[in-house]
C-alpha cells in the first residue's frame, strides 16, 4: 500500500484507516444521525459485518490502488478513541466525504480534518479541483464547505439512506485553496 501520512491538527490525529479500526467503526457508525445524509449505497439497516466488509473489501483495496485515501479520526487527548472517518476519492463530482460521532459534532473538529485532507489533495496529490456533494438538508456539512472557501456550483437530486433529497455540489480549485491558505494562514 502506498505510504499515506498521518496528520495532527490542533485537536485531532488523522491516521490512515486500518483493518483494526473496523470494530470501533461498527460500534459507532450505525446511528441514524450519521447515516441519514450518506449515499444510498450505504446498507441500512447496517449489517453486523458492515464495517469489516467496507474496510477490508472496499477501502483498503482502493487505498492500495491509489484511487481513495481514508483516515480514521482520533482526539489528541484520547488517542485510542476513534470518533469518525474522512476520505478522499478520485471520482468526478465526489472527492471528499466524512462522518463524525454525534457526541463530537459541533466543535469544529471536522473542519480541522477537512482542512488537513484538502491540503493533501491539492499540495501532495496535485489535484486541480475538489468537489464535495452533500444533501442540502445537511447544514453542518454545508457550513464546513463555506468556512473552507468552497462555493456552491450545482444543485440536483440524489438518493440517500434517508431518501431522495436535494443535493448540492460544492467545489474549490487548487488555486483558490492555495490563495486562501496563504491569505488567511488557514493551514492544517
């Protein structure tokens, strides 16, 4: 598997996803607050082996191919406590996705994680554009995109675990990201 770096932000450690993370993901992930705005391809109700299957059969092979990059999120003060995942994908109109345990939401943690992986996307992978789809109803995800300098470029409909919903595509270019991080000092 290509070397994928770990990142440390002010309050988080982002470590490359490992098969050993599957039990913690399985305990945490099957919550309606987490899955309702995720793409319909997520099985619901979530099967007992859902996390193991996802990590072993989808994430790790894609990471080896270099078409996806996945990190597990840990609070720096609790380095053994997995609280979510963040991923980058080499897919048109879908380059970043994430989820976070509801107990840890509302603290700006996912914004820190997004800044770290977005910097990786543009500065290491040298991608020209990052696009992130989201359910329009997912206001918290929208705020993260806004705060990271992304802009709304398209609205359509998509199928989510929670049903058919209006979907927004948010994007930022490499040039915009680099200008923004230099101007604001908003580095991971």
